[in-house]
């Protein structure tokens, strides 16, 4: 599996994974529970949405289209 999205929170990762699953791309979230162990340190890049290697290109395209629709300053 390969990472197609690095989220700032577990909620953001679940939103993206749900978006991909609606388009019939299966995946999983890794690192979601690491945030609780970080404490006061910045926990960037630990929560990732992973998909099968053969779905990477399509998943990244779907995520790019979704990000383009987000209002300015509201990007996940």
C-alpha cells in the first residue's frame, strides 16, 4: 500500500478515505492513534490514507479534484 494523503487529523483522514470509498477505492488509515502519544509536539504527517499501489494514480486525482473545490483557507 502507498500513501496518497497526509492528514492533519484523524477526522480529515476519514473524510478523504470516505471520498475514495465512494469511488470504489479501498484503503486504510495509518497513524491515527499516534496523535495521542505526541503530547505537545506538532503531529504532522503521522496520519496517512493508504491505498493499493494500482489505485494510487486514480486516488491522487480524486483527492486533487476534491482539494480544488475547497474554499480558500479551508484546505484539509
